[in-house]
């Protein structure tokens, strides 16, 4: 279903939301984010923003429901691998890596344990929110392991006796340290990215996307 206005999905609340608002503002897109709405309309351009949980953004793009999305590469890759396994649509176009949301997905273990490489994880149970990226990585290293899927409080799993190790997002490392863990292996490096759905766009939308991309480039370069 083609709509006339360009639809962009961004995170409603969370670590990417504020920077997305800021980026759009700097690109000259006028939006009033007050209130609790699913869709907000730009005042000066044919753009509608869909405000959703970040988990939903990759699927909205891969199913072609929205035109553009801003999402962390970690979430994007996790959903892509899950959809590949399920045989569901999993394609998208990466338009541009952005300059925020930087983090890494790492395996962490008890700070007092030694670590000599991925083979040390063989036979271990690893708690994570990212089972597909973790499996993809350790399969390539030929390491067999089991997972404990947790959507929150991953870092307390070893202490709670639920797992031998964790695989979670790290930025400063403070959370790991506070939980007596140390980073053992970085398995994925992530930033926020702007992605586009597959398929055709009419001339107006194509021109608008080009214009947005040029502005985004300018905004990022001006900060460098
Ligand atoms: O509600 P919704 O589902 O939309 O949001 P969410 O809670 O799933 O995601 P949110 O807002 O926490 O994160 C969105 C995205 O921000 C992630 O998918 C990453 O791409 C990016 N990002 C960047 C991070 C971090 N840095 C980060 N540090 N996401 C999470 N963390 C967490 C991490 O999980 C751990 O609990 O912060 C803690 C570690 O931080 P340090 O600084 O102590 O190392
Ligand atoms: Zn989420």
C-alpha cells in the first residue's frame, strides 16, 4: 500500500528517541512530539512519523509497512537472523550509518574467571536477549552452547545461578563492573542506522528521501 506521505518509524521512548528527534529537527523537519500518539505528522513536509518500540522497526521495514526507519544495528541484525530462520521477509536497504547509539554486543563472564577464547564457552549456558546473533557468531567458531533467553536484567543471571555467562549490550562497561562481570568477547559492534524498505518509490518520495539523506550527511559532517 503506497501512501503519499513518507512514513518513517522511530523509537517512541528510549536511548534512540531523543537523538532521532534532534536529527529530524536539524534536517529541518518540523514535528510536534508532545502527547502520546502513534503517528505524528511533520508540519512542513509530507512526512509521517510512526512512534513504536524499537523491536518493531525492523519488521515494519522488512514487511514494507513503512518506508524508512531508524534502528540499532544490533536489533536489526537480530530480527533479520530470526526472520531468515523462519523463512519470513528479511530484506532492507541500509541508507546510512548514524552517529549515535554506539554500543557493542559482548559476552561477559565472572570477573575472576580466566578467558582464553570462544572455546571456553563450549557447553556453557549464556543468558541473552540476542540469541540469534550469539548463535550465528558461535556457530562460526564451532562452539556448542545453550541459551537462557531474558528480555531484561540479563546482567544478574550469572549471580542468580541462571547462566554461566551473559551476552549483552555494553557501552561504558559500568553495568558489567557493577555486577562482578568482565567483557570476554565482543561479538557485534553497533550504531543506529537509517534503513529503507525494499521495492519501488514514486518520484516524489524518491526526491524527498534524497533530500533528507543530503541533509543528514550535512548534519553529521557539521558535528565532526
Ligand atoms: O522500549 P523499547 O523496546 O523501544 O526500547 P529498549 O529498552 O529495547 O531499548 P533501549 O532504548 O534501551 O536501547 C535502544 C538501542 O540503543 C539498543 O538497541 C542499542 O542499539 C542502543 N544502545 C546503545 C544501548 C546501549 N547503548 C546500552 N548501553 N542499549 C542498551 N544499553 C544497556 C545495556 O543493555 C546494559 O543494560 O545499557 C547497559 C550497559 O550500559 P553500560 O554503559 O553500563 O555499559
Ligand atoms: Zn526494545
